C-alpha cells in the first residue's frame, strides 16, 4: 500500500463519516484560530520594541503625581528636562515629546481625517530606528513647520499619490491656522512604542511632556536616580515629589491602577492583566477544542478498526496501517491550521477594534510567531498521530469494545464532557465579567452626555463675556468656568 493509496483511503474514510469529520474539523479550526490569535496577541504586546537594539538602554523619566498619592506622572517640564540633560554625563541622549492639539486639519481647503500629531526632539532616531518610505525625516525633526506622516495616514489622506512637498493646514479652536509641509513618509514600524499620524519638531512654545533617557549599557539607573533626588532638581511640587528613572516596560506594561491620569495616546500601553488573561484563555479554548475533537473521534474509531482489520485481511502490513493512521491525524490538524489562519484574516479587524490594538496579519508570519506556531501545530499533529497509529494498529475489535463501549465509554465521555463544560463555564464567566466592565465604563461616560465644552485652558478672560451672552440662551441648564479641560491631558 503506497502513500497515494493511503491518502485515498483517508479521504474515503472521511467521506464515509463526513458528519463527524466536518464537526471535528470545525471544532479544531475554531480552537486553533482562537488559540493562535490570542497567543500571537500576547507575543506581539509582550515584545514591544523587540527589534530595537536600544530597547534595554531606554528609560522613561517620571515623577510623583502632585494630585494622587502613590501615583506617578510622565510629564516633565522643559526647564527640568534641560537641567537633567546638562548636569549628568551618564545620559547619552534625551528625547522630549508631546502631542499637538488642533480642531481639525485641511488639505487644499478640504477637511481631512483627524490626526494624532507628535512633537519630538531631533534625537528621536537615537532611540527608535524609523525608516522613510519617501523624503527626509531629519527635516521634519529639525523644522517645526515640516512634518513626517505615518505610512497609514499618508495612504488614508493621499492614497498612492506622492505627497512630499504638499501642505497641510492645522486649524485650532479659535480659527487660527498653521501650515505644515510634508517632508517625509515613514514606513510602518511593527511593535512600536510610539504611535502617531504626523511627526514634527519641537518649537519654542514647547512646555514639556514625556521624557525618555538613553543610558549606556553599564550605567546603573538607580544610582543616577539617587543623584537627581539629592540635587533637588525642581519637580511639580518641589520638596514633596521626586523623580524616578524606569525602564520603558514600566509604561507599556500598564497594570490596573486607581489613577485618574489619562493614558498618553502617543505611547503604546497594554494592560498586563489583559495579556495573561489572553494567554490563559488561549489554553482553555485549545483544551475545549481538543476534548471535543477527542470525544467525536471515539464515535468513528470503531469504523477505523473495522477498516484496519479489513486491510490486514487484504495483506496490508502493520507499518502501512500505522502510516495511514498517522497521516489521518496529521492531515486533520494541518487542514484545521490552514483554515484557522484564513479565519483569523477575516476576524482580525474585529479583534483589533474590540481590544483597541494594532495587530497586523503579517505578524503571524514573522520570525517571532511563525516558528512557534509551526512547532505547536507539529506537536499537536505528530504526538496524537503517533499514539493513535500505534494504539489502534495493535488493538482488536473485542479489546476496543471492552475498553471503549458500554459503561466504560459512558464514563470516559462523561469525564471529557465535564472537563470541557468546566472550561467553557470559565470562559463564559470571564466574558460576562469583561462585558460588565465595558458597560460600567460606558455608564460612567454618560455623565458627560449633553455636555458641551467650549474653549481651552488658554482662552482665559475671553470666555467671560461669552458666558454672559450664553446666559440669555434658552435650553442651557447650567454653566461653569474652568481653568482646564474636563478631560485635561496634562497630569490629571
């Protein structure tokens, strides 16, 4: 019996038991899709900046929050950042950055998609190795009226058109306009710590923001931190707050906190609890799929044994029968794996939207993921394949009936179904808990319903006469003046 004949017999057996085959295939495909997706998500988020050779030498400078005891903020004033940079030779390079806010952006008089604009020092390339698709990045980092666009944003606004030299206008809340000339388009950078649509240089009005430090490999960050504290570099509340030098993973592995500080939109941050929940969920889903697959396979095992004994009577050798059973298990898993990848391609957009992540489909075929997935699938296919081929090829019909039929079969099926049911309850409970948390966040957001915010922290006394005019307008229930936004993005 050659290989081709074995494949024909496998396909014929699948078709003879097509109901169980398709249910098993569907169950295994769903299980592998969920497992691969969640495991890949874990790897993607856990290995942020994995390709960056400077990853272990990049630290973020933080200080105690003046408003919440025990919490830290990433905001560092420009004067304090410059003083730290100039006073300590241990600092190889410093990167200061913050966002620019505008009401909207226009191109050739037409409103375009809103953008996340990042101001950054010219030292950006010392920390992160951005590559240009077109243009010159250093022009954007050295000239405040020039910008570099991310590849995704350039595609969204300009399509396939070469946009180098084009001009984008920024319009603020007061109607003020500022023009930016496009100097570069940046290639997408996978697993990037920074997130932005447009990148421009810091100008004279820059007041402060997040500050990164690049230290030599042999530098002890804790020693430098102690020096800064002892020198009493000014903080937000001098004498009451201190500075801290921490690896950037302290920021992007954000843990659950009572802090009201907003997440910085330009820094990639992931809830570490969510990562481990994803990994545990992946294992539970895989176990459910395997138990379901095993349970269904018991039904068609008797048919396989009958086929084996017929083949033995026809002169088939034990080695050939084992090969056939081995290939049966291998092909089932490989087909399920391919279908799982196709399914992931279809649902990835929904997954990214649900978790607010940017997991690209190409990442499944990267060196970080594909070898692991192949080893995983290989083990999933080969180990059961070897076991089934050796066990079934030696087992007689009477032995099978004795072990796997009647009460013995019922007890085994009951055990598999019970374990599967327990895992399913765990996943359902986790899903309900996550949904309740989402509903809680939505309900808290309703407190701002029918609330309109006008002006910004720079509006000042100009809003007083406007408030008096609004007092004469019917339909306004209440008004209040504030020195900051309801969703203030500085430190609160």
